[in-house]
């Protein structure tokens, strides 16, 4: 069933686990994620990135996500990742998303509060949950690049003020992760997560989580992270499935045959993440 992000993540917050938010771009990916969630009896978040919306179109993503959620035996959230502006967020709400992110992290604190409040006023009126971001997460995601020198960690006092003024449902914080593929090993600021969690007492979100060692993810969850965005690790699993199949069957031209091992590989990757995040059996 389709549920709001608030409902799903409040449970994760109260019971100290995290829910995976996996990027969706086509039918096979949606099916891989939903099948994994059902087999693990786990809640799940399907999220559309800016690149995903450009690739498939908001109507296709919404239709796929809503159908999948409706048929699923587990709670499913359909979420917009890194919403750029008010109009795009409204378009997604109109198309049936149950959660949206407004990313005002490119503005100063006042500007971020302003755009977030504007979105929340409308979203909450129609029962849609909202994620915002405070601090700047480094790396590249769908053509948006933040240089390492421009990435800034979330300030706990600013976070407290931000949440008090906006009434946001969950907050993405910058604590040392980056979007895309890591060159070295990322160093997470666990104390900062713990401090922010203690001050806000609400669900927190970790972006750029692919490639972060399992132990660090577990520690981040133990310190208060409740939504974990994963894209790169799933892309790797999907691409590996295709490469392997075509290596063994170079003459095969059937898209169904080519995409099945990709889907299966991605499904296994999603299941591993659900185990790691502690969401298994929480549906
Ligand atoms: Zn992100």
C-alpha cells in the first residue's frame, strides 16, 4: 500500500532502524525493489531523482510507483529526491507522490527556511510528507556537483532552528558522505549525527550512502539515521547483471532475457541493504 513518508519514518525513528530509499527509473527497477521488500517483509521508499524524472517523465514514474505500491504487500512511499523548486514539487504532489524533498541547500539559512515553509504549507494540507536538507552534501548527482571544498557539515543549532520554523517531517544532514562513487573511504561524523538526533528527536536522512562501509552505515543508524538513499550500488548491480549475461550470451537480442539478470542482481543488492539497515520484518 502507498503510505506517507512521515508514517513510515516515524516508526523507524521510534524503533531505531532505517528504511532504504532506492532510485527508480523503469519498470524492472521498480519490480526488483518491490520484490525485495516483499521477500524481506520490509517497508520501502521508491524515489525519483532529477535524472530519473528527465529519463522517464514524472507521469511514467508516478504511474509505475503508484501501481507497485497499490499491489505491494508492504508499505511503500513514492518520494521525490532533491526537488529543485516549488513548481516541480507541486507537479509531483499532483501526480500522487506521498513524499517530496525540497532541496534549498543552495540558499542561505533564511532562503532555505523560506522555500521549505512554502512547500510544507501546501504539502501538509494534502497529506504529503516533506524532506529538506541542511548543510551541503558533496559529490555529483545527476549533473549537480558540489565541490569537496563547498561541502559543509550541518550545524546542530541551525538544524534546531530550521526544524522549529519549518515543521519539516525529516531532515537530510551533511555529515561526511558524498553523492556518486568515492575515491577514498568516507569519514562520517557520528558524534554530529548523535548530537543532532538528540536535539531534534525526529527522523534523519543520509544521502550519498553507496560505497560507505557496512560498519559505518550500522553506526550511522545506531546514532539516529532513519532514511538511507542508495543509487550507485544498485546501478552497479544492474549493470553487472547485463554485462555478465551478454558476455555469456553475446548473440542474445531479447530485452527480457538481457534485463532479467540485471533485475535479479539489483533485487539481491536491495535485500542486502535492507538487512544492513535493520528494516527486515518491519512492514
Ligand atoms: Zn542526495
